């Protein structure tokens, strides 16, 4: 890594919202999928049923929890979303993003978090329009 690259990364982490996101990801405290699995296995051991139907609620909970992650992953590679994602305008949206990144989507997400995520994705769509009008790239970096 060159000095210029290190300076670029350091500059990115100097922003409080980006630093908070990195800390949420690196904290090692978000283990909700494992906790859900442990509870599901514990219940199955208690009643002696290891059928697919017994683990269906666990599967639905994990799929529900992963949905926001996959949406972030898919959109992360679009320049319009990336700009908005790294610079949330309000603490409300930042807290919703941190909630998802720290595993809060595996538990029941409140309406406030859902609304904040909707605002984030709407802002990204507006940014897509602005970038398109300005002649800036809008295609996903996954397709490069």
C-alpha cells in the first residue's frame, strides 16, 4: 500500500459516520444468526424433533435478517448509492445503517429503522438521477 493510498483511507475513516460504520462491523459483537441457530437447536433438542418444519421459523428469521445486508451489498457497487451510503445526512439514517450492519435486522426492525432505510434508498435513487443528468457514471461497478 502506498502512502497516497494510506492517506486516502485515513481521510475516509476521519469522517465520524464512516468510522462508526467500521466500528460496528469490526466490533465482533454482532452474532445474531448464531444466537438464533443456538436457540433453534436448543428447542429441537428439548422436544426431540429435528424436522425441516421445526427449523422453518429459524430459516425465515435468517432470510429476513440477511435481506437488508444483500440489498446493501448489491447497491454498494453503484456509485450513486455508494456516495449516499458513505455520507448519511442525518443521524436517524446513520443509526438505521448501523443497526443493519451490527445485526439488528435479524431481530425485529422497528418502523423508524425501516423508514430511515427507505429514505436512504430514495436518496440514492435521486442521486442516480442527478449523476445521470450530470453525465457522471451510474452503472454498477460489478459490471465493469
